[in-house]
C-alpha cells in the first residue's frame, strides 16, 4: 500500500567535518541512494533537512563582507539561501539516484515559509545553536550583540531564537506536488521563519527546529508516516549509562513520562521526541512516527527497525 512519507534528514546526512560544497554534495548523493528504496516500494516522498551548520557559516561570510555598500543579509534570507543551495544539491542527487534505478519521477525543491507567532517566548530566550563550534577565544572575538553557549563539550556556538511553527505557508502546494507524483524537497532548515499580520508576511530573525517544522508539514499534508533520521538507530533512555535501554515500540504516554524524567537532551533528542508526539497526537488515522538512522531506512517497514511511536 502506497504511503505518503515525510522524511526529516539529520545534519549527518548532509555535512561531515568538511564544509565544502563538494563534500556536502557527496554526502547527499549517498543519502539519496539510501532514500530511493522507499520510492521503489511505491511510496510518495517529501524530504526535509536541517541547515544549522550551513546557515551559521553563511552568516559568518555575510558579516565578514558587511559594509555600507554591501550590507549583510538578515537571518531569514540566509535560511532561504541555504534552503535553495541544499535543495539544489539534494534535488540533483535524487534525480540521479532515481535514473540509476530506472525510475521515471520528477523531483522539485520548494522554498518553504514557516509561520510563527510574534509573541513566541523564544524571541526573548535564544536557544538554537547555529554555525561552527568556536573556542572560547574565538567566541570572545565575535559581535558583542550575539549570544553563545557551550555545546556538548565541543565548543561554543551562536544561539538564535527558535520559535515553534504554527503553520506552513506552502502546505497546500506541497500536497499538490506530491499528489502529482513529484518527490518534493520542502521545509528545509525548518522553513523560512515569517510572521503574519493583517495578511502581510514578514521575515524574522530566527531558526525553526527542523523536526518540529517537518512534523507540522506532515500534519498539514496528512502524511501516513513521519520519519526522523538521526545519528542513532533508536531512541534510548538512560543513555550511555549501565542501564541504557533502547526503545523499539513506544506510546505517546510513555514518551511523555520519559520527558518528565529528563531522559532526552534539549536541542538533541528532545525536539525529535516532541515532534514524534505531536504527529501521532494530531493524526486522525493511527499514523506512526519512526526515529532511526539513515542506515535503517531501506528496511524500516519490513524489519521494524528504529523506534516506532504510536
């Protein structure tokens, strides 16, 4: 049975230690090869992706060249630019991978806006890390108006507001593309953050969590399955402890209890679990969220790999 599937790619599917365009294109070619089996199985695919490192690097480039004659572009525009660049690479990689398998299918990338509320408390409490990891000395040399946090023992990263998406402006158009059999790349980097006021759209300085935006899109287009790809095969509780346990099949109620126990790291697994809960709770047809690694995608249904949330 054909399923409409939203796949949210983790950063490891795009960027390794090498931030060059060539390296990212190689990574996306490998990612596309892993995703094509889902299409071979008869499913319709909508692909979203992160952009944290890319948009942070682009901001650094913008600030380095900032001048009265060549002013730096705002964050929402940088999100749009990285949506375009990553979407271009992914679209190209998916087309090539499909042709290699003899599959005649169009692939399209759509610049996607995610609507947020002006009143979202995130605007007064920036928490979303973007860009490269810096040493403390490098951090101290940056703009005094920016906020930095120490991230996972790997260095300091700039943080920006990360409001929750309340809608996806292009959801109806994305549905039309999917219904026409088009593999669609959308909601890249969590979507371009915008607010709506009296039918006027305005970009805002923020980065929306990719998993929450992907969930909102999956919800709005009535997807059957929402797949969140990350660096691990399963969600774990008591992670990296002697009593570590992987979750294979778990209910929303169980996940909510684990959240109360602070089992999931903020900015890492927590938003993925929250997105999984949102999708299942807003589903009207017993839909499923699956959290797993890219390596498991091909057998995600036949072998019941990953963490299945229902």
